[in-house]
């Protein structure tokens, strides 16, 4: 489900944020949500009438982690830009295959 969401939303958004209980942090970190954003203390206590339990751990605080959705795209774009400039910083315009085939 998360792979589907990240694949579809990376066209429009730069990052995705998830909120989770303490017990599920390792799960999200494994999926690439490795940047800690913030904690909302007593989130589950303040927003739910009943106690929320995840296994044997009571959910109290909400932890937010994020994942860069365009990380690889940004690296690829930097590589493409590097190919357009030589070491001296002068712009090199690549010749397209279409132009090459006309000669």
C-alpha cells in the first residue's frame, strides 16, 4: 500500500509524512521514512476516548517521520545537468539522435 502511494504521489509531492506510535517506528524506517520530523505528546490520549493499544504497548505519543519521494529523481537530474557542462563550466549542448541521423 505504501509503495503504491509513494509511487503515485512522487509526481506531485516532494515528501511523504507518516504518523505512528512508538511500536511501529522500525517498520516505517525500514520503508524509507527515516527522517524524524516531530512528536506530539499525548496525541492518542487527547484525541481518542478509549485507550489505544499496539500489542502490549499503550499508544500515547504520535511520532512523525518523513520520506523524500524524489530522492533518486534528484540524483538523476544532477547527473544529467553534469553532462551538460564541462569542467570549465562552459555549457555543452548535446546533439540529439534525430540531428545525427540527418547527416
